């Protein structure tokens, strides 16, 4: 069985830490020769079918996804993106986030970092389901969370949608 991985915000080179057989990337610039597809994930869905990937990665990416925008109505892009991540992952699929986090200065250096998170954000909102009141529809379990300062590497495992 061939495994597939999607790297969000991949830039010019797709990362593949799970050694998937097939790799895909999404970035603001398309490079189809490298399997990189264009999408603005702040306002667009992930352009792949449901339960397509075994793995999904986001290196230095989630901090660029706003928590709230008006386009033209109120939207919550981080929660919408997490719903999309859950949608395209297979049950048991893994999502790896590698994100600079508070209190490290690296979370603040780049002015395009519009979503400052802590070591509790992903687990609190998307594992303990606090985001359900804001439109979160999925379920993850926390596999691991390791500081690699200033980054926090988090691996979430997709569980079936709650009833």
C-alpha cells in the first residue's frame, strides 16, 4: 500500500519526514513539475479529496494563518484549515506541525506571523475540542509534543468525526 503525504506551505521543496511513497505540496506559488499545487489556505480549501493522505505536515506555516478575518463576513481561518486537514487525512493519519511558539522570540520576529500560539493551543482546541463552539468538526488525539526551541513539534492523529 503506497502512502501519500501533503506538505502545507512547502515553498520550493516538499518535506517528507514520514517517508511517504508519494509527496505533494501546497504553496502560494505553483510548481506542478515538483507536485506543488497553488492555494491560499487562509481563504481556500485544500484542493484534494476526502481521506486522501496518510500524512500532512506544516513547517513554519500555522503562524501565518490568521485566527479571525472578515472576508466579507466573519471567518475563522485557523479552525477552517484544521477542519480541512482533518478532512483530507485518512483515519489514523498523522498531522505534524512545526511552529515557532510563545514565549520564544521566534514566534514574533516575522511580521507575517499573525497567529501566535502556545504549547497548549493545538491540544486544547483540537484534541480537547474547545474549538467545537467555533466550528471545529473533527477529532484528533495527541501523539507527541516536543520543544525544539523556538519551535514546538506536535503530532496529532486523526480520529473519526465525533457523533
